[in-house]
C-alpha cells in the first residue's frame, strides 16, 4: 500500500505543472478540492456513514487546511512562478525531516542520531535549493512557497495522526476537501479572478488530479496514517524526490543536475537517520532476594 501511495502521489507533480500552465493556481485547487469533496461526500451518503460530531469535524477541517490548502497552495503557486515538478518533489520529499522536527517540538524525544539526521537532511535540501537558485531554476518566492507547502503537509500529517484519523475515511476526506475549498476560494476569486482557459488539456489533467491523486492518493494516505506512526508514514516521502523526478522527466522533459541528485541522496540519508526510533534503555530487573 505504501509503494502504491508513492507512485500515485508522484503523478501529481507533472499533472500539476500542466494544470498551472492553463489556469491560475488557487482556481485550479479550489476546483480540485470541491470535486473531491463532492465525490467523498457522495460515497459517505451512499455508504450511510455516520457523520462525526463538531469536535471531530473541526479536527478534520484543520487537517484539510494544513495538508491540502497550505501544502498544495504552496506547490501550485511555486509551479506557477516557474518551479519545476522535480524540484517541487525534492522539497516536499523532505517531509519526513520536518515531521521529526515538529514531533520533537511537541515533546517527542530525539536522540543524537536523529539530530545528526536533521542536520544532514537540511544540508541536502539546501544543497538542492542553492543549486536551483544559482541556475535560476526557481525564484526565491517559489522556494518560499514550497517551504510553506512542506510545513503544511508535515504539520497536517502529525495533526491528523493525533486528532483526525479515527473517523470514517469518506466523511473525513469530504470534510478535509470542503475545508480546503473554503480556505482557497477567496484567493481564487480575489487574486486569480477565477482564471482557467478551459482547454481539453486542462480538463484531462484536472480529471487525473481529482480521481487519481485526491481520491486514490489521499484515501491511501488516510489509511496509512491511521494504521502507522506519523514518522513511519512520513518516511515514505523520501522516495518522492526520485520517483517524482523520473515522472517529470518522462512527462515534461525535465532534467535533474548532478548537484541536485547529490542533494537528494544527502537529504535521503538525513531523513533515514532522522526517522529512526529512539531506543530507550531497559531498566534493570528488581532483585527480590
């Protein structure tokens, strides 16, 4: 299930790059999340799902604003500003590192090896970012938006694991997508003026992103978060840069430089170190003699 999730997730990067070439980013995302909310809502009604109370629904809405609106608002906005699909995958692929950092900030212990992982991982990410700046592959605003997206998915994953993964998948994802739509709709109207060209290419890419990524991908992510630790789920994301880069190469003709590839391996090494569990020494047995 984890491998299927990574493959499905990574198809979203070249699809998103195609979409923002034919529409404004917040318009595309508002349409995407509204369609996904309708689909999951219909599935919940057909399945006669018991809808959650206000408290549980509120938790799901927070997840939607973080994991959907904030993450993809940053990614789509960065792509609209010229960031490549492979570069976006590299930055978001540092999500396991960010999850470890957030987990530590909220009270989870981090050992020396995990601290080393944080340092090495950040070095790898900044190696990639610095190279892109030098080669003018991504502007400073685009990189800033991608980092906003990284914070969104990392914090949203932790929040969902702790507060929003106990309700039914269909109801939870309907609420998440509806909340993301409400969060982005003012930006789509006020900043984007709801621009889209309505071309067949736009609608094909949007259909893919809604049915495959929003429905299939996030259903898998929801199940993975429910059934595993947040850091274990996050660890899947260090596969995202490589798979996303390969897909962007074949779909869009994008090419990674050797420095970016090196940065990926450095970041992956840091992520691996940073997501290892902390070992707690067993206490000595009591002497009952």
